């Protein structure tokens, strides 16, 4: 089997990188640690950094934790706090199954000037908290949340645990209450509500949907970039076979058609989003470089294929053998790219909803991602050590100002609060929309190992688009068009002001 010469292989790799913006591939996610090097050195002299479960050990709630007070049952919650660690008083919360907060009897804590939360009350060594038990079966299970830090400078994300009635020895009462409720509903002529049916498994076509990125060893690469490389490799391999068979310059013609297709694909994309490219140029000529900055992955696939096809037909119009051989090679590569494009963007894969993950934001408040449902949401995973993340940050910040109807959320990955706060002093972002994720739970949920990664949800909370790698104004506008809600005409007129 003949193989491409190294020069041809290198050209294919370069062209595939240009075609899909492989130069903008996300930085491989490397965890710099929860604390800075100086903080870690200071902590190591006293003790190793403990896990959250070790630092704040919650004694498992059991039947013995229930106390009778004033003819009402109370649950006693107890923590054992390791030396050098402390729990925040205001971050201890208990909610029922409907998300309603339950009153807690929390003793006063010690006043502490915390580097992240400011002046707070905290607990050392041990903590006992009382909570009245719910009276209705529908309020179970309970959700308990707590959060703490270490004096060495490590700040942990909120910890959560579900408390079921069964583990407290209340299963009989809950079952009886449920049976009485169902019996009453049947007696009143109202049929009992059937439990929700489990979600249906994805269809065969949905299972073929391609993800945004693939892992090749330690590298996280955009899926379409990998498909483009495979397409170019196959087309060049077939072109070389045809060239050896018919003694025609098939490889050369195919390479010229590919280069012309790249140029046409880029120009067509710029024409499609010309406002996003030219408006910044009007403010500063330096922004003209964005026109040739292919790291944003801005290409029009169909314009590129049509241009390449037209070039082959015109250049080989007097040579049927050359034309047929080159078109075969072009079709082989085009098939892979079109198939990958269809499986990536056209196949109606499962639409994951906003995940039920809570974080602490830079304004020292707990935020659940599900609370953003009801408006379009853009979730950006980033880190201060990631150059593409820093380059695209002004674009995202400006887009938030221009699109107040869309909520932008920046979820920092793997860094402590001090590092993020220092970065926010140089990049003006809304503190309430900057979330801390030192354990990288967001990356685990979306199964991403590269930064930056951006996820676009519509107002119904369904995922509509993803982007791995750096965003430009144009590529961001392309994604926002899929999730943006229509604005009333009166709003647009008011924004224009008087004529």
C-alpha cells in the first residue's frame, strides 16, 4: 500500500489545522493545585492538606440523633472539625425535598476576618446544630449543605449530603403517611399520581452523535479538526494512487483545490459575520488581524467545498482522466467531513439540561446552575493560566454588556479563591457571575479536559451548542444566534434613542 511522502503528510496536517481552527484548540487541562506554592509550603510544615470529608467530618445521622423537645422531634447534626480548619456559620443550610429551607438552631460562632468571605462567624473543633424534623412525608429526603476552609489558605467548595427518613428510623411513619395520602385521594375519586416514567434510551442515530472534542493521548482536540485531518489524509492517499496509475498530476491539483477551498471558506464566513469583524476595525485598525486569525474556527464548509469542486472542474476541463481522478479523491475527503459535520451538528442528540451543581461565586454566595433556567445561559470553563482563556475573556465580557438578556457565567477550574480574585482586579467581570470550582466538578460533568470550553443553553435549560477552544466575536455571535430570544421591537427602538 503506498503512503504519502512526509512533505505531503505535513501539508495535510497543516491544512487540517487551518481548516477547523486547530490552532485554537483548547489548552490541555492541568491542575495547578488548590493552593499556591507558597501556601502549600506553609501548610506542609504543619500538616498535609486534608480532604473535605477529613477536615469536616459529619457524624452520620442515625436514629439516636433524634431528640424530643417541646413535643417535637429535632435532629441533632454534629461535625468534628480537624485542627487548623473551620466551618462557616452562614454556609450551613438544610432544605427539604422541595428546596424549602428548614430552620436551624446554630450557636454563635467565632468572629474571623476571612480572606474570601470577609468578616464571618466560624466554628473550630466541633459543632452541634439542631433542626426540627419535617411533618410531611413529601418533604423527605432532606438536603444538608456546609462549607469550610483551612487557615493555610485552602477554601473548599460546599459539601452536601442527603438525609433520608429511613436512616433515621422513620421509614414506617413515612410509609404510613404516604399510604394514608394515597387512600384519601382514592376515596375522593382522584386517582393516585403515577410515578414518572424513566427516560427513554437514546436512539441508534442519537448514539452516533459526535462530541465536541476527542482525547488523543494527553491532547484534547476538536472533533471536526480530527475529521478534517482524516479527510485530507484519505483524499491525498487516494490522489497519489490515481496519480501513479494514470500518470496525471492528481496530487497537485487536489492540493491547489484544497487551498482555494480554505480561502473561500474563510472569506464566506467573514462575509456572513462581517459586522462582528469590521465593527471592531472601525474602533482600532489593529483589530484587522482578526480577519486572518483562524484560531476562532470560523469557516463556511459549504462555500469551501463548492469552491474546491469548481476549481477542479475548471482546471481539468480538457482532461477527463485528471478530472475524474481528482474528483474521486475530493469526494473521498468530502464524504468524511460532511458525515462528521452531520453527526456533530445535525443529529438530534440528547439535550442535557442545566446540571444540578452548586458553586460559590466571587461575591461569596452559593449559586446553583439550575437557578439560571428561564433565560439563555452561556457557561465558560476557564483558568487564569490558560492563554486562550485570557484572550477570549474581553470578547465574552463585551458580549455580556451587549446582550443583557443572556446570562454569561464564568466557572473557574482548579484554582483557589485568592488567584481568581487577583485576576478579577485586572478583568472587570460581574463577581456574582464568576464561580469557583477548585475540584473541577464542571469539567467532570461535561467530560472535558481542555480549556477554554463554552456551553450554550437556551431559556428552557437545554444544551444547544458547545465550543472547545478560543471564541472570537464572530464565532460567539454564531453560537448566540442559536439561543438568543427575540427582543421586542420597542426595546430596540428605545436603545437607538431619539432620532
